[in-house]
């Protein structure tokens, strides 16, 4: 369980360490850097907890029912409710992240639809079409996201 000292910091020290923390997060640019930072910064339990909260926000943005989210992600209804409240009246962090994920997902779906259309109109020459279509279908199933 996460703990902090019972001895409070001076206000200017607390503000400075928070400033350094925010600057550190802002400096991370690539997925690899994010992974390295989070591996060093968080315990496995903390990573899972934060990932579930982001997933809850994403599913709420996609209009999933709170009970369904609770059962799917194995979290309590209170956790789902807290994230929901934060999305409604918080600073907008959850909404921003969930919206960005949804936009990226929609863009990827759009590009995939264009690719599928082109491949259907212009299938590869000199190949067994039946096997080619079966392979494409299996690849789509493998790449399908859980939610």
C-alpha cells in the first residue's frame, strides 16, 4: 500500500518536488521512455491500478454501463463511480486521455477500412484468393482489441 511520511514537508519543498515531478513526466517523449519511467517509478500493483483507472475512463467514454465495467475489469463499483465523478467534475485529464484514445482508435479503424477496400478491389496478383482472404480474416481476429 502506498504510504507517505507522517511528517509534513515545508510548503516550498512540496511545491518544488511536485514541479520536478511534472517536468520529469513532461520530458518523456517516446513509448520506450514512458515504459522505462513507469517501470522505475511504480510498483506492479500501482501500474495495474492506474491502467485500470484509465481503462475505466475509456469504457465510460464509450458509454459502457458501470456494472459491466466493474465486472470486466474486476474493480469495485465505487472505483468506477469515482472515475465517473472525476470525468464529470474533475480537471479534464480523464476526458482528454479517453478522447485521445478514441480518436486514435477511430483513425486506425478508418485507415484499416480504406486498406480493406483497396485490397478487396485490387487483390494480390498470382495468389490463391481464398487462402489470402482467410489469412486476412485470421489476422483481423488476432489484432482485434478486447474493448
